[in-house]
C-alpha cells in the first residue's frame, strides 16, 4: 500500500448503516471520513450514539424519524442520525457524494448464537446494503460480519452476497429465488475481464480476520468485505495483499514474554508467580516474524490496548462488588463498576490477563459466563489443585470490555449493564475498523481519488 500522511488527504465522506454502539462508525470517522448520515433502529443504541456524539462520532445529537429521503448536511455541520428501518430510507440525495458506505448488517442470521437461519431469516440485511449501494453509488463499501458466513452450509449464499455486491444494479425481483438470481449474476461475471471499468460494477475483496492480528486485545474471528467501484482504477490486488498481511502475532507476544526481563514484563509489573506461570506455558518453539506482539487483556486494562496510551484502570475491590461502586471515578471514566456473582463452570473458561481476551459476545440470553469473567493475579491455597493454588476471578466491568473492543473511554453506553454489553458484543472493534478504513483511504488516494 502507498502510505499517505492523513493530514494531506482531502476530506472524505461516509455513510454508516446499522451503526449500533458506534464501533465501525467511530473507526471510519477517526480515519478521516466526514459522516453524512448515521442509521440505527435500536433505541438504546441510538441513545449511545447520541451520548457519545460530541467527542467521537460527529453526530448532531438529534434523532430523526421525520424524513425518508435524508439530505446530506452542509459542510461543517454534524451528521444526522436516522432512527428507522434502513429499508424505509431513500438515500438517493447522497448519490455521488459518498466515499465510503460502511456497516455491519445484523449478524444473527449467520451466527451460532442467532440460530443461523441465513437467507431465510428476516433479520438478513444484506439486501438493504445493496439497495443503499444502488442509491448512493459510493466509491467503496466496508461490511463486517461473523465468521459463520464461511460455514459450508452458507457457502453458496455467501458467494451470492459477494456476487450481488459485484453487480448491485442487477436487482433481484421479489418473486425470483436467490439461486436463480445467482445463476444470472454468475453468467454476467463470467463475461467480465479483470480490467472491467463499468461504474455500475464493484470489485470485491473478502478478508477472514482475527482481530488480534490487527492490534485488538481480543481473539475475534470475523469476515470483512470491501468493495471498490470498478471505474476508479483501484489496485485491488495490492489492497488485498496489504489487508491480509498480519500486523501482530501470537509468536511476537511469546517472544516478548520469553525472557524474565522481556519487553512485556518490563511494561507490566506482576507478581513473580504470575510471570513464572505464564512463561512456563510458552511453547518450546517460537517462530520469528516481523510482527508486533498480540495485545493482551492486561494491556487493555493498563491502558496499552491501542496506540494511544490510556490511564490504567483502577483495581476493582472484590470486597465492594455488592455496592456497584464506580471504581473509575478517580480517573473520570464511567462504567468501571464491579459486578457480583461471577463463577467458573464447565465449558466456560475465563479470560486470562496475559492473553488477548476471548471474543466479546452479545449473547442471546445475556453475556455467557466465561467470556466476561477474568482470572486475577491474587490466589489462595487450595489442595484440590496440583500446584495447591486457586486464582481468584470476577466479572469484567463494562469499561474493561469497552477497552477490549478498543473504544475510547469517552464512549458512553446507554441502558443497564446487560444492554451495554450487548452493544459491545455486536460492535466492530474500533482499531480493526480504523485499519480497514485507512487502507481504503490509501487505496483511493493511490488511484488518484
């Protein structure tokens, strides 16, 4: 990729659909794109977007439901938030004015937690994305979704999704089965050459990602789909090579931990027994590479979860969990509140501080135990275990979870704890989204746009 200093870029524009708690929207905004429109249906998520608007999103703080054909805001004005079903919006007033259309269509149709009905599920919002592409004609599209799309049972439909994005103006009639429409699209695609420059066509890159490989302190396997309008002359092969090359690695983390005074231990002062336990479990053979170390849960809690150093979150006093005390008050961060009742049980192993966190999940019936529980550095004698010790554990706070999702501390989740955790579990990690948004901006710039 051709690197271009962000300050030399011309202002770019974006539209965000299915904005949720604002992860991808925030990422695109931080990558230098000026938002023209936000769309989100969920009431609590809209409240979150408004609460976080001033510092992180460029939202005007007003929720609109009065227009179905929104106009782009004037230069210098913040973007409106439309709290309505995206299928009701006519976005034709934005045609030719949008660089990036971004969004994570609801993933429940393709996730194990959402029963995985796929195309049959009414929550499948990919058709709404294609409608928006036809109306807006953006230069590029960024979509994020669950890795469940790569399941063999979804293989044909997932290929159909990509084919529709390549040829969005070949609209499917309601009475036509998707299989028939896919055959039609496939026949057209077979006639196109690699140097196709039709402005009605898009060139698509599909990237399976583990967010940890992009600097997120969390193992989170997802699929990112990026499309560029064919007439722009973007070097799609160079873009694909760049975004598929890991920037962080597990082996680099192991190398930073291997020595007793390694870089990881210089950054974190931990009890000797913790360091010894972690080092004893390192593999005997550690590969060499040019990557940076995976970031860990401890990194996130201590403020090293992103490239911007944050203050360390204060220790949660286990004796005060029942008080719902805000332990972050002393550093002016919200929602760093302890939560009682954490337990460890079969099938739900907790997070370890010196590994990336497990995948933050929304949960159908609340957040599962293991994914929101963390082992601590403190331990007590327990003859039931071979080494004679048991490590204490507790629930992660909302703020710790937000840091694992690489949200800034200014992010304010609306609603009770469970709702805030649901929004975080459904979000795109900000650092992951920003990486792809910057890569798209650089690819457009390299092509002269």
